[in-house]
């Protein structure tokens, strides 16, 4: 089962991609920011999971 962190990261990445697709060229930075935030959350989560496993 997916954790809350992973669900939140996926939602941010999907929203970011959707905003980049639908936004005019000047406003695409909002989508890029959300996509980047989702990816950063996921990368931090992966790094923390690796540290827990011996």
C-alpha cells in the first residue's frame, strides 16, 4: 500500500504536469514548480527508505 508521502508526491507531479500542459507559455513555471516539488519529495523518501534497510 502506498504511503501518504508517495500519494502526495504523485498528486503534486500529476498536477504539475497538467498545469504545464494546459498553461500558456508565460505561466508554465507554476506547473514546473509543482512537478519539481513532487519529484523532490519522492527522492527524499527513497533516500530515507534506503537508510532504514540494513
